[in-house]
């Protein structure tokens, strides 16, 4: 079956290439000064994908915070998720020092330790 499909796909590709060359500009070509709706659709899809990732992270963060209530790591887990989201959305952060996310996580661990050590302080704040 593969012996039949591959040559036909190659022939079809050659025909469409010749047809595109004979008719002039390809479909995606935009003359200078005209609008490019392919770019707008691409930008909308790109921003929707980023929104989806942020939304899923926030849902999971909310779930993790709800499940971690009363545990020693109730602040650390959401902080680690936020740091992971930042590194996932902005890969350029990997060039920065590891001290920034480490400081955030250590601060969250210290807060969790203090909440665990003195739970009456949290109850008085509410």
C-alpha cells in the first residue's frame, strides 16, 4: 500500500507546484499595502493558546491551593506553579540567575513554616 501511496503523493506535489508556479503568486502572498488576515488569525490563535495555558495553570493552582489547605506546603506549591508558568511562557528567563526563583520558593517555604509553627497567627488574621 505504501508503495502506491508514496509515488502518487510525490506526483501530486509536483503537479501542485507546477500549477502554483503557472498561476503566479501563492495564496499566502500579500501585496504591499494590503491587509494580511492570515497573520491576524495566527496572532489570535497564538494569544488564545497562551490564554489556555494560563487558564489551565490557574485552575490547577486553585485546585492545589484548595487541597493543600492545612498542610505544611500550602504556599510553596502555588509559588512553585507560578515560577514554572513564568519559565514556560518566557523561555528567556532561563538566562537569568536561578537565585530569583530560588528566593521566591525559599520565601514561600519560610512562610509555610511560620504558618505551621504558629497556626493561631493565621486564625487571628482572619
